[in-house]
C-alpha cells in the first residue's frame, strides 16, 4: 500500500469505523496515489452524518483526498435533495450535484472524463428484493461512459454481499466478458480499465 494516502488514512480514527470497507478504500487510495491529481466521480453521496459503519462516507474520503492532494477534484451525484444537503454540510471541496446519475453521466464528453482516475458506483440502494434493479442501474451508469473512460481508470462498486449478490453483479459479468481481471475484491470490488 502507498505510504502516502493509505498510510495517513489508516491513522485516522474514521478508518477503524469503516469495518468491512477498510481494504477496498485502501486499494482505491493506493490507486489515486499513483497520480498527482485528476477527477473522482461517485454516484450516491454521503446522505447521513457520521455514518462510517453503515454507509462508508466515501464523499468525506474524497474530500480528505483533495485536502491531501490538491490536484484532485471530485463530483458526487445524488438524486435526493436531502442527501445532497447532508453531504454539502459535511464536505468543503467535493462538488455535490443534485441530479439523476445516469442522466448526468450520459451527457459527459471524452474531454470531461480524460483525467478520470476513479468511478465509484454506489447510487441505488441494494436489497434482496431490489437486487436486479440495483445491479442493473450500476451497470447502466458504467455503460453510459465506458467507451469514454481513459485507460487506467479504476471502476469500483460498493455493497458486494457475495460473489453474485450485490450492486456489482452485472458490472462484474460485463468485466468478465471483456476479460478484465478484478483489481481487488472485498465488500467493495474494483477493476482497472485497460
């Protein structure tokens, strides 16, 4: 792991509160540390305060990354006005945009995404009842920008409950069909676009 972002992050009290998301975020931070800066886009924002155990608070992590490495910027997309308000009250540097994520991503250009280092998909709540809808939504988010993503961009998905149960399932099948190996696999899962 990087001695810069990941080592610093592990020393923060919030790190221990991440529980099953610890390793996934460390791999994402290690990936971000390989660059001086760039863009982070997440779908789904920090909708509640101090929810490190339940939600993971990724928006706050990206805000911290920008403080540590000012060459980075981040966009957090969420359709809920209440969630966006909660996120804006917690971050200083992340651009929180109230929008439907798929619509926003679909309008992005290759130029908008040329410096994208991390696409973090976490917008549609997962449950056993909504398993296919949630998984399909995250696949659609990825599909809307896939051809525009630069080589080396990391794609990560939250809420991997088992190999085939979670938000990641359809994204995983897509990556398998393309022969793209998994970069890390814990409660979150990630790949690097070749």
